[in-house]
């Protein structure tokens, strides 16, 4: 065999994708009864007759503080502009003049 054929076959073998057990295990590569899920906690349990009972202790509870007198708004636009009270009052006055 010429040297070129040996080198090219070695190169092809090195470029081949390795099939190893270190790949990410998904439901397509696993046995039939494998269910990976989405890392969510169950909120209840299945009954014998096919129903589902929600357990109140398993439901998530969110503790939210009272934000009535909080200065910041919940959303900040990426293209925020500086608005003052005088410019907003003049624009509302102009829009009311245009309507009438």
C-alpha cells in the first residue's frame, strides 16, 4: 500500500465522531421506559384510577414584599429616555389641544 493511502485512512479515522458513553443521555438514546423530565418537582400524586391529587404542601409559595411606595419600576426599557415632569405635561397639553 502506498504511504498516501495509509495516511489518508488514518486521517479519516481520527476525524470520525467518537461514539462514547459520555454523551448526554436523552430519552432517544436510553431504554424505552426512561423519562428524563424537566427538573420539576411533583405537586401531587397519581391515584389508582388514573386521577391526580394536588397536595397543598407541595405547591410553591412565593413571598413577595409590599412595593406600594417603592421608587423603581418593575421594567426598564433598553432604550430608556430621560423624561421630566415638565416635558410630559407639555406633551399632554399639546395632545389635548390637537384633539379639540
